[in-house]
């Protein structure tokens, strides 16, 4: 595996490539969810490029940028083992020069859910993803469906700005308990992670109610909330049911939908979602 730390060196490498390039952007602390994205890239592309960059512009001053897990040595070993071709490992100064002042704002899909709870978040995410797509110039880029709003925002940006790349969403990878894989899971004990499987159970309860004919979102959200509150030290940030594409909040559930939620557990914020599809 080739490790490239500068844009100029990446440009030199990229100029010599003619095959189909897949790209997986990450913030490191790699887990099986990330590895599944890389696996999809390897299956469908000639070369697979992975980036690791903990992006400061998507964290507010009160959030965990300095505490975000950084495990670069372990990450490199995992990437070598899975067969990634290139690790792009830029520094902050390499991506954000001192006079950097250009940001991207998607102004519809990004407004609710994470955008409402973390107003700074998508400005930072959208800008760094577009910047990385411009640098890497992949044919395909892979994003996890656990971060469904991020996936939809990136898809919209690529469509609106005519970025020549295909964006592919990959199904969420879960621990045995049902807990969605996340770099932040390492903050929890093994026992707590088992308990946190109840988050997915709560989403499944919502799915069952919708498929059973319940159309009132407030009733569905009430059932999900009741299930979530069985988890010790949990605080609910939001539970919403939205359109599968633009995530617009649905007032009546009479179509396929995505149930999204965010919770705080012992001071750690977790998100998850489930897509509910009707068979017609």
C-alpha cells in the first residue's frame, strides 16, 4: 500500500492511473463498517484509495475534535490487510491553507436532523468531501448508510454541482447486539455495547408499527422513545421519520420512510437509522 501525504504527490500518482478508482473518505479509527466500504470498492474498482483526515471544520468548539479517537498505526495495518492501494493522509495545513475561506452549503437536506442539532456540521462535511473528491478524482466514492443524511447531502451536492463521480451508499454494519458500528463505540464497555443494541431494537419497533399500518408518526415515535429509555443514562436528541430521498419530515406515514435518531449515552453521541420499505 502506498501512503501519500501531499496533494502534489497524489497528483503525480493519479496522473499515471488509467483504471477505475474507488474512494472511501474516513476520519480514521477504522472498524468493520469502514472495511465494508473498502471491500465494496475493491470488488467493483481496479484501485481503492482511502483517506484519513479528522476534519476540524465539522466540529464546534464544544465538541470532541481533540478527543476524537486517532489510531493511525492500527488503521494502516487494517488497510494493508484488506488490500487498499493508496492511503491519502493529508495534514490540516495541506487541506486548509491559512487564507482558506471557501465553504459549501447544501440548503435543503442538511437543514434538519443533524443539521438542526449541529448547525456547523454540514458546512464542514460538505466542504471537505467536495475538496477530497476534487483531489482524489475517483470514479466511485463509497459512504455508509448509517450516516444517511450525510450520504444524501453528498449525493445532492454531486448532482447540483455536476461533480463527475458516482456516489454509492453501503448498508450499515452492526455489532452482534445490533449496535451500529461507530468509531465512538470504543468509548463504551463490552457490557454497555450489548445494552446499546436496544437502539436498533427501538428502530425495529418503529419499522414494525409502520408496516402494521400505523400512519401517525407521533405514535410511532412514542413507541421508539419508550424502548430507548430502557437504556441507562440515555438522553434523546431527536427521533424523526422522513422521506427516503430528501429526508423531509413526514406528517403521515403512507410511503417508504427512514426513521432517524440521535441519542446521548454517558456523554457520547450516537446516531442510527432504519429504512422502512413497503412492498407494493
